[in-house]
């Protein structure tokens, strides 16, 4: 890719406020124009991205929400809590229809293997539980680590990467859930893993502030990047443009080339943006808008204007 010299520009277009505590979980609905958020608060909140405004509190929660997932082709919002409880909210019935009670320690990530109609839930207990999305029953459990499994990414070729607190990334096969290998290169807990949309690369970020780019066929490290000052909390690839973004405890968002791994933009207060005051915990792309959420209780929507290729 030849990045033109025309600069990428960033504009803050909205701020969603109303949460009264730090925020940890963010997800787009399958229905366009709807966003969900949660954190150390009383409930999961629904927002309109058409009017950039609060819609409602979806349902109350007893403990912090660490993960929100809206699986494809199912009318569900699935929320993972610090208690280990996982709540399934049904949009048609407009209520929580089931609590998936298996984990006794915090749930950190939830993803789905769409073609198998299965749900993966990672926990502080070192396991990943696998559930049928149709029956909402548990079908399998993977003993991944002696410590927290923090994050999940599923490649287009059906590899599963699991970022662990023991500094490693465990790779499994999504068809049979067979263990493939454990890759280690980070010096601290892995907080974020994300396969590129084309499945060529796995990008990982850790508490050591490093980004690592892995070949997703051989799982050899291609590149190490000293990406941030503090922990890399989240990684999100743009759905169509050749870029990905990273969010950090250092209160910045950075945008990188997805093919050359060069840094193209830093969004932070130091760079003159009216950005977050505390750790940025999650980011999500909504087309060319990047949505970020933080310990500062705010959600910010950024318009990213990419250079033309």
C-alpha cells in the first residue's frame, strides 16, 4: 500500500456522557446506529449513534460489566460480569432470558464462532467455556492457563488466539477446539489480541506497552513495536481500510498501517485533542468513526478521515 502524503485527519464529533463510573465494555449492535456500553456501573446502556444520545439502561447488573458481545444472526446482547455471571438479553422479548452460570471468577471477553453458532467466554479462572447459541447450554470447556484468559480473537481461517495473563498467547483450532500451540514473546500480561480481517496477521498488545505482529500461519513474530507508554488495552482493525487502532492506559489512541505497521496518528490531549483524561479501555469502529471509552466515564466518537490511496 502506498500511503499518500495527504495526512489522516481526526475530528471529535460527539461525547456520550451519563455513566457515573469507569467504563470497560463497548459493542455495536447488529442493528445499525446502536451502541452498548457497560462498566463499574448499575447497568448496560443503549445509545443512539444517529443522534449521539442516551436511549436507555437495558438491564441492571449486580457487578461490573467487563465484556459485551452481540452475536451475528441472534437477537442477543451478552454481557460478562466481574462475578463470572454472563447475562443473555433478548431484544425481541426485551428482557434477560438466561444467566449462563458457570464461571466463578470474572469474565473478560466474549466472542462467537458464527458458522458453528457457538459462544466463547474467557475468564479469570484460566478457562474458556464454549456454549451453543441456539440452546444457550455449555458444551465444552478449555483449560487454557493457570491464570486469567484476558482476550479472544478468531481468525477468518478459524484459529482462535487467547491472550493470557501469564504473558502467553494460546492458539486453538475453532473447528475441534484442539490446542495448536502457545506463543510467548511479551514480558507481561497480554491484554489484547486481534487477527487482521484478511487473516494474515495476529496483532497482540500487552501490559508491557508493546505491540507484536505475528505471522498468523507460522506464529513467528514479524515485528515488535514499542507502541505506548503504558499497557495496550485494546486493538481494533478498521473493517475495510488498511489500518488498525490501539487504545492504551497512557490515555492515547494510535492508528497504524495494517500492512506496513507504521504509526499514522496519535489521538491524545498532548496532541491537542479534547480526548480522554484516564485509561482508554475499549475502541470500536463504526465505518470511519472510531468510538472510544475510558476510565474517565466518557465515550467519545471520532471521525477519522483517511488519506486517499
